[in-house]
C-alpha cells in the first residue's frame, strides 16, 4: 500500500532539516520554512502530491531564450518575445525558459544583483505574468552565488546583518586541492570588509560570490524568492549550478549529501504547494552524477539530458550513431513521476564533461578540430593537478552541423533538422534554444566585443530584420523554423511521444539512429528512424517488427508504408516516424 499520502508536511521536512542543520532547533526552523514559502496566511495542501506522469504530456515542448534575444529599439524586449512566441511558435511549443531576467552585473544574467526585480531594460513583472498566462514559464533560481556588486555582498562587506553570514569564506591555507571547478580562475578572492580581510569562495568568477547555505537564513531567503516567482506565473523552477551549493573544506564540494537534502526539501515544498511547480536541476556533469538528482523520486521532477548535445553532434559529424546508440541503450527510463529534458543547444556551450567515459578522447578531438575549422571555439576547465581539459565547445548548433569530419557538403539543412528531430523523438521533454530554432550563425562580432567565448551563441536579433527573414521562405531562418515547428505540431498529436512513453533503442545500421516508442495505453507505436549519414540507407521491415495486419504510415511525409516492399529507404539525413496511427 502506498503510504506516501499519509505523510504530512511536518513529517517529511523534519528529517531533512535534521540532516542539513543538526545543531538548530528543527521545530523552529520548520515554522520559519513554512512562513517563508506560504506567507500572508496562505496554507499548504493537506497532502503532498505523489509522483505522477501527469505533470507533462506529448504537447510539451520548451523554448530556451534570453529576455533580450529579440530587440527593435522601441518596444520592451519581453513584449517582443511574447509577440514572437504567439506569432511564430503557438502550437509548436507551450513552454518558455526565460534565462535570468533580473538585474545583473556579468555572465549574461547569472551574476544576479537583485532576485526580486525584473531588469528594467527587459520589462517588468507584468510582462512576465503575461507570458506566463500563455505559456508554461520557467525561471532560474541562481542559488549558488550572487553578484559581487549587489546589495547582499555590499552589506556583507560592511558587516551588516544578516548578510555578514551569507557568504562562504575559506583560507588560502585550507586544503582545496579536491575542489571540482568548471573554470580556470582562482577559487578564492581576497576582499576587504569592516571586520578585516576575508577570502570568499568563487566557484565561477570573481563577480559571482558563493553563498553559505550552512546559514539557514540563506535557504529561507531563497524559499521566499521561489514564492515570489511562483506568484508571478513561474511554474518550472530551474536550480542553476545546484551541484555546487554545499561546500566543505577538504572535499570536492560538489554533490554533497546536504545539497541533495536541500533539493529534497524544496521538492517537498513544491509538492505541497497549491500551484503545480516542477523542479528542474541543472547539473552539467557525467551520467551517474546527473541521474542522482532524481533521488528516489523525491528530488528533481526533471533533469537535463546533458550527454545528448555532444553525442548528437558527434553522430552528425561522423555519420555514425554508434556512440549515441550505445549510450542511449544504457540509459534507464526516467523514474515514475520524473522526466528528462532533452536538448542539443542552450545559452552555454556544448558541454564535454557529460561524455567522459562515453566518447573516446580521439573522437572528442575530431569534434573539436572540426568545430575550430568552422570558426567555433573551445573553453577549458581547471583540473585538480593544475592542468586543463576541454569544458565545452562554443558555437551555435546550426553552424556546428555545417561540416562533417569529411568536410563540407550540400546537406547542411537536412543534417541540422535531423539533429533536432532526434530530440523530438526521445523519451523526455524536448527543449530548443531560440538560436537553433532561428538557424542563427556564429556571432564572432559579439565574441570580440564582449571578450567571452559563449557570446558566439548569444546573438541578439533585430526584430524587423528577423521578421523579414522569416517571411522569406528561402532563407535558412524561415526554412529551419518552418521545418521544426511543423514536426513539433505533428509530434504533439502522438501519444507515443509522451515524455514517459515506453522507449526501446533499436539495433540498426550504425548510420541510422532508431528508437521505438509506445504510448502509455499501448495503442500507438512509433518507430523513429534518423539517418545520421550522407548516404542512402535501407532499413528492413523485419528489424522494426511491423505488424502485418496493421496499416503503417510515415507521420512526417504522410506516406503509407508499403509492406510488400520489404523495407524502408532513408535518404541522407532523412527522418521517418513510422506509426500504426496516422
């Protein structure tokens, strides 16, 4: 018998509070947590939601974008984004992740100076609410660090309570050799405070000062921030860089038990909220570490499928799905009530850490050499021994698919669309960066102007110019957006593409990546086939086990499958969704 319905908010929170804050009165902190998440007399549900696959459907797809990816110099960027979503993407995506839309000082929003305000250069909370009325809205909870120039850190420097205890301090003499770093800058930064010199912890940059969650006041403040965002229409909370949240001297300071316990605590609060709130963890790390954030169906509702971008790109460049298929064959289905977020591109680069142990070093080197040939960049990370290793590839995914290991050819458009169709076909929720949807080329001018590799994939479109390109059917922008939105609309009508529908990875020719999907009610099957090569490939009917007495149709072309032909032919980079329901 499922006893989870009998668990109260109190009985679920108290053990987590005791684990994270063993020296603090658990009952008092519990009361403070409830007051932070349910202020002004509002109350939690009597019973928390139990894990369910009803949080999402085959209709769900997400656009990832900055609030100012589209500009015109006259209107608020958030209004332009809303117009673009309604005009170009309605019915194709129903969710939007607006990257940090708060005042900030660096890292394109991830050095937040005020979590409670909308950047006035983008718009205001009313604009955020309007987008949230029409789309499932995702916001960033940048909970590991804040801007060095924000109110919190300035108050810390001046010794003002409670911020004088908000930031993680360490000594240069401490044993920090094991600390996992995503950057090459020094971990500690010396600062002058009214209480004398201090060294503060900076996982990412010296403008991003790490918070100290050993102080429960830090946790309480972020719970208040989540509530503010939820009250303004946010329904998906992305926990940015959450793996680094808890630090301990002498440890790697990543994925520590207290970090997982805090994610569990937030999950409990979300499950007891009147609103349906989904927690998404952002952990750009190898497979096992990433999967750990599902917990036992008690941490994140969803996690990023981080190996996908480099593995799909490798398949497109090499013309072989060998490593992609081998990895996918070994991936477990998401736990009940959980889902993967599938993507190929985001505002960051294409991370290489998630394919450690999956993609051989020589294959990674071929990818990096090819990216450099087309004008892409590579960012490095620091290793504990003082060396460096590739951390991410910096390029737009559209440009990344312009060339294979064999060189340039005439298949760029089909190759790119194939890469995005794989994302649509897999178990999980598909997400698409705006610059993938718009076939945006690498922005080298931004890199030169801003002095950061990631700027190459953060172009800002002039809206009139963009609309002219999208209205011209022959431009790459119109062709790509048209192809992707058409496939997304087809996908949304297929129960077999529910994020938790059954999936089996098919053992096919290395040039074809195929998965079999079956709807939760078992009424629909789809064989999703993707030719990742520049060669024509034939797939035998027997390898798909097509049932003879059922009519089969290619959902993408609308053509019926000729069962007497004995097989299917896939042109270079062609995709086919073979279904028993048209």
